[in-house]
C-alpha cells in the first residue's frame, strides 16, 4: 500500500529523472530549445485581520526534439519557488512533462497523443478537478471526436503547492509540520469530446475516479464522477457553457466510527456576451448548484476547489449561487497603450444553501470591483476589493493586489 511519500527517497528519483533529461537533451540533434520564467506577487487583506503576502517564481525550459515524419515532441521542465511571507518558503518541481503527437498512427485523419510525467489533469466542465499529477495519459483526435484517458498520483507534490482539500485529514495535514507532501490520491479520467457535433455546439462526456491512498484506519474519502457538458455560440457574440455531474462518495473514519456512502450532484451554467464595439465589454451570468446533505444526496465533494466568487471563501457544497460580472475598457480608443489596456470590472453574487426554500437558506451577497492594467504583454497588475454582506452579522471587506511579469 502506498502511504506518505518520503521526500528524501523521492529526491533520488527526481535526480535520476533529471539525469535522463540531460541525456535526452544531449542525444537529440537539431532540437529547438526555449526558456523563460514568471514572477507573481499577491497580497491579500481582510477587515480586522493581518494582511498576507505570497510570491511565486517559476522558471521553465521547453525542448522540441526533431522526430521522423510529421510527428512532434515536447519536453517541459518547470520549477517553482514559493514564499509565503511570515509563514514558509518552499521549492517544488512544477512540471516535468513529455508530450508526443503522431499524425496518421490510428487512421488517415487521426492524431495520436501521449504525455507522461508531472502534468495538469482537469475536466472540461470545471466542476471536479484541476490539479497537477504524476502519471501518464493517452488520446486520439479525429475530425468528429477526441478520446482521452489519463491518470496519476498526487502524493509526491509538496503540500504548499497543492490545493486538494477533501477531508478533515487533509485540513489537519496542512497544519502538521511533519507532513510535507500533498494528500495521497490516485485520479483516473476518461473523456470523450465531440467538437461542433450539431449546429456548432460541442458535447463532452467523461468520468473521473478518485481513490484515497491514506491508511485504511485514517479519515478517507473516495469519489467517482460522471459528467456531461455542452458549449458553443448562440448568436453574435453570445456564448454559453453548461455542465452537470452525478457522482458517488464513500467516507470512512475508524476513529469516529464513520462508514457511509451516497450520491452527489452539481451543475454550472454560464452565459458570456462579448461586445467589442461597446468599450470591449464582456458581460457574464453564472448559476452554480452543488448538493448538500438534505434530501437524497450527500454534500458535493470536488477533488479541487471550484471557482465561485473572487474574494469570499465559498466551498462548493450545499450551495446555490447566482452571479453577474461586467468588464470593459473605458479608454479602448485611446492612442496610449497604457490607457487602452486599463480594464474595469464590477461583479455581484448571491449565495444560498442548496435548498433555497429552506429556513435561513440565504447566506449573503458579495459585491465588488477590480481595476486591471497590463501596459505591456509581459507586465501587468490588478487591484480587487469586495464586501461580503451576510444574512446576519457584520459586513466583511476584503481586498487583493496582484502583480505579474514574465521573462
């Protein structure tokens, strides 16, 4: 059984992998090499709380070996250094990914794809997982359909550079100084994509399985998800994306005598209207539902957090959310590049429990705005401020300042 990874043991593995990469780079002739980096600084503050700051520095290199025929390959190596001010500093291997694409391998109009190493695993509807894993994936693209199968393990990532929080044990590990790695989970995915299947509408079908690899006497959560998504253009600049998930969840904790299982559901629908002639405006409406413990379902439990509203922490469980956002560039016709790239955003969101008819279903509303400036393609920043107005209690004001640059 695989338990917690020992960083010292795995350091030897990564040294071996690094040597293999160097051998590959030397052995491949006439390959193209590209390299660069990114710096991101973020400061968060909340009313009556101490401010928090975080700096992330990424450095990456891409190697494009030359293969025979029309086949292409890519090797990505990216490292990251994280500085949480007054808290911790950590360095991790962000990506170590090898990709290859071979046209015609499985038919005249096919493209076979393979990837392995440390890469990003995500679902197309944005309701289940978006996280790095160590594993392998395969896929094949046809003009009318694409099929992908992928899987990997998360227990070798540093916990400071991971975002999986599915159980009480995961929360405990975040504050345990002797635990250095992320929650140990196997994740497998099968996804079929039908691009522009009808009336230029795209359909995606998929399934994901997540298996908790903690010891059986610990707090464990296993989950399975089946999902369906639709997306496309409705008219002019109006687009939509909708998706639904039906899944199962099994929870076990011998210490507390918990051994339960059940079903869970979630759904998201989004309309996006682009109005380029009206100050480059973008108007977005979104509805999000995630089951709670009432009725026939268990609380919805995604593998990684799902995007909700900008500043207030809102878990996607026992949730009904409606939001609206409007972004525009007030000086889009200016002759100044700096003024032309100033973006303003206003947003609002109302939050309820999954059953809006229940007593005390209304939780509150967040409203706020954002100013963004990107004077150059590789330098940008933003200031975001929002206020959460609960059904009962005091208003909480939060803010975030971000700066990023690439080189």
